[in-house]
C-alpha cells in the first residue's frame, strides 16, 4: 500500500443525529493520516437536499470535535481545495457529467418515477434484484435533443459493461471481483441538476487529491461504479479500504431502532470522549490483555492498517462502560474530574434550563434533586407501577408510546415549539386529547407523573435520549399487556 503524500477524508451527510459509526470511520481516517504524516479532511456531503439541514451539519461538526478529531481542511476552516460542502460545489459537477455523456459512456433517461417503480415491482415479483432496465439506453441523438429542448425532465445515467467483471484490490478485503451484471446503470445527475452521491463523491475525491478512501463495508458493492466513473473521466482511482461495520453482540447491524447510536446520546449520559475514542480505536489495533487503556497518541503508535480484521467490530456497551469508568478513575485528576462534571452538566444548557424551569416549582433548594434529577440520569429504571396512576389502559399506553416514537423522528429541528406542534398533531391523528397522549410521556421521559414541563424537558434532554427513554418505557408497558390471542 503506497502512502506518500497521504490525504484522507471523512464525508458525512448532515441528515440526522451524528452516528457512532461516523466517529468509527472518522477515527480510522484520522489515525491513518497521523500514522503517515498526511492530511485528514472533512467534507459535508449534502446532495440529499430534502433531508440535509444546517442544524444537523452543526451537530456533525460539534460531535467530531467533541471526539477530539481535528481536520486540516473543512467547511468551517476552509482550505486549498474548497468549498468543502457539496451544495456549494453544485456547478463543479456538470462538466464532468457532460464529459461522460459526450464520450458515449452516459445517457439521458426520461423515465418517470412511476415507470421506474412499476419496473422495480415487476423485478421484485420475479425474484430479481431491482435495477434499471435500459429503457432509454438506445434513444437516438435527435430524439434526445428534441425532448431536452422541450424541457422534459430527465436524469443522466452511466453505461455499464455487459460482459465480464470489475476486479480491484481493497486494503482490507484484498482482491475483489464483482460481475458487471450485478451493477446498476447509476444515475449521475438528478433532474434538479444536483449530482448523486456517487458522481459527487468521485469528482470531489479527485479534485481534493484524496489518495486513500476508507469507509464502511456497505460501500464495497459501489466500487465498480466509482472505478468506472474514474475510468470514463480518464482519472486514477484512489486506494480503497472498506472497514467492517459495527454490529451488536448478536451480529445484527447497529441501528437506532435497537440501540442508542447517536454520539449525542453518549455525551448526554456522561461518557468522556477519550474513552469512546479508546473503545473505537481498539477495533483497529492488536494488543495484549491489560493494554486496553490508550490515549490517541498511543492508538496512533499501535495503529497498523496492514493488519485489519474483517471479523466485524462488536459494539459492546459493557466494555465501553468499563473503559469509561477506568478513564474517569485512572486518567483524570481531581480538578480535571470536577471540571468535566461541570462541563457535562452545562452541556446543551441542561443545568441552566433545568434550574430556570424549577425556580417557580420549589419552596426550598433541597427539592431540586428530585425535580430535576431525571435530566442527568443515565437510566430511569422504570417499573410498570410507574404508569399505575394513568387512567389509560396498558394497551392504550403502548399504542401511544409506539406511535409517538417514530413520529417524533420526523421533526427536523428539535426544540420546544416543534415538539409541541408534533405531539398536538399526533393527538389529533390518534383522535385523543393532548393530555391523554402526554400523560405516559411524562413518566417515560422523567420517571414521574409530576415533573418539569414535558415539551421543555424533551427539548433539554435531546432527541437521542428521548428516543431511548420512550423505547424502554414501551418495553416496560408491554409487560402489562397480556399475550395476544
């Protein structure tokens, strides 16, 4: 693996809460750059205009900074190959797409979303993997120009070889071969003029002089498309490394439906960044038992990209807890510990907002721990009796909790106003009074039926903590619901 003038990047999409998987891939790239005296670059891939928000971009940057990762070029600090946000680079991509079309390697596709959906349904019904059927592949140049001139919406797709396979070397998987008939005629340019992820990714990596692309193994199947785009543009591909996905102990994929995956969840619970990076870094190194506690510099020293495991990284929360406890006890001085506790309590204005809401609700300061303690707890440890005072049946409580959880995910900006508006809308959709819907949420979020105002409490706790508390509350209430006949 050649490593002269190493330039690597992390390219998250600001479409949701920053995921620990992003930190995992970012850490690998950061360690790789440090090991080889190279550059680590941050690029924001926001080609998905409907889901990308400035709020989520800020959260991505804040989360990666909290992790202790520093980049030499990025949207916040600039650099010689900017801009570092894809939406700011929109005009850069079209000439590359046109070059592919002009050379006969791409074509304009006028298929409507309805036609494509029918095509995919028919393929699925026949037991085939859904992919484009080449309907617009052989349109005449005259027909294409007439339809374009008439303003007919269209995308640009890439052509795929009809025979043989794509062979490439991966830094983790070694020699890989993927048949061309398994590769779709990927859209390169969408009807709105924005490139797809695949097109923008290749162009940006080329223009930013990226030498090594290290990302999750879910992108391995996309490498043939990327190699073809490089080939069609007459460019040299970078070296690829595909890292095993983080998984649960049962080998299932780490997902927010099963486990807390947001970095914000781990910050809210009081994990310290050094411990989380230590935990993630152990996936990339070989150590003897007893050598687990490592700083970033020690991780860099032991990091060996030539000796990576394909076995999979198991996200073992008990090991993370053990490491976090050791960092708190063994690595922090008394002064540093006190500073960390105060910083954690003030995070997202949790203490300040909690005190503001408490002032009109107490008669003496000693009541504060009972009233605001839920804002700082790792676990509420609810038992079914916590819901006993609510008039709704267990079945109704479970219906409310199971309806509210996914509906809250639709909120783009998480604040008091949007939470209240969504919960009122949920109550309307369910045909229930708002007080009936919020009653179990009070208990789920605070552990008590009397607490600080619900919408404010949810805003302070943050989306990822609320998500987990609602999920655990639903599991608790489910024990009250008898088995279905």
